[in-house]
């Protein structure tokens, strides 16, 4: 009887975890306190991928990405960080970002990166309209960048985004 009860409880918790994860991934609702980027004259609410496992998973397996949403990949240091389309279901624009010279900080200590709640980045490179069919190709920036923003395909063109354009980062608790 105890084994049956434990199995039922385990199954219930597993089901709730799956429903919760699926709801977050597909609901388009930003988590409380989600950072926002002002880029190309538009505000984008981002999920932050600041661990190796989050960066590896990225947007894989999701059905879509809303137009005012994105995923911000935060790497430990600037570099030629590659992005692929493994298990992606929709096309995206990939935007590599770097700190402005003499910038004082990015995001919040909550994410384990730097210090201030507001900061400015620069667009370092852009790869537009990257489709799932490109996998296993890996896309790299032309110059080192610490951050990568993935947004719905067509965003960069629709907002005339260019290399060197400033990107304002805001974090709200």
C-alpha cells in the first residue's frame, strides 16, 4: 500500500512539473521580474539563459516565440559563442550583443552577472531568418560578444536593426 501511495504521489508531482514547465514554455508570460531590452525602438521581454544547461536548451522544443519576447543568453565572458538550431520548430533572428566601452554593469546580481539594474549594450552582429533546417550548422558572430539575443524571425529587418546600435537593458523586480 505504501509503495502504491508513493507511486501515485510521485506520478502526480511529475505530472504537475510537466504541466508547469509546459505552461511557462508556451504561455508567453514572462517570469516576474523578467529583464526587458529596448532594441530597435521595441521593448522585448526576455528569459535569461545564464547557466550551461539553460544555454544548451535555449528555445529548443518550443512551438513558437511571441513577437515581443526573446531569450537572452549570458556567457561567462566575451567570445565567439556559436548558436545552432537543434530541435527548433520556428525560425529566429540571432543578435550578438557586447558591452559598451566603460559600461558599469548588466542585469542584476540575481542572475549572477554584474551589478546594475540598467545598462546599455551594442549590437555586435546579426544573423537573420535562421531556420530549423540549418541544423547542424553553427552560427558565430564576426566579433566577440558576451550576450546573444534570440527573437522571432523578421525582427531585425522590421526594426532596421544594425550593427553598433545601442540596446538598453532594464531589470525590474
